[in-house]
């Protein structure tokens, strides 16, 4: 537990991150910020999750954008 204390993503699923990012930015803006086909061509949560789970570099970009957008800096 102690090692997760400063992890802003602890307890947040990839699906929760993606839904929150889509709600906040919309698919068009999200696809502009992270240029991947599953955000730009006929986007859906399901297809995007499938891609992100198989593609570590894309998942890292989503995680970084989530942290940058939704975590408070102290």
C-alpha cells in the first residue's frame, strides 16, 4: 500500500480514465492530442480500450494526459 501512496493513477481503471478524458475533451480533441486511429476513425470506448490494452506506448500517452488534466499539483 505504501508504494502506491503517491501514484495518482492508483485505483483508476483504464476505462475510467478514457471515459473521463472523452467527457472532458470529446473524441475530436482527444484524437488531436493523442493521434491514434481508435480516437480519430469511428471512435468508441470499446475499440479504444482494446487498442490501448495491446499498445503500451499509447496507454502511456493516455495516462500522462489524464494525470496532466485531472490531478492537482501541490
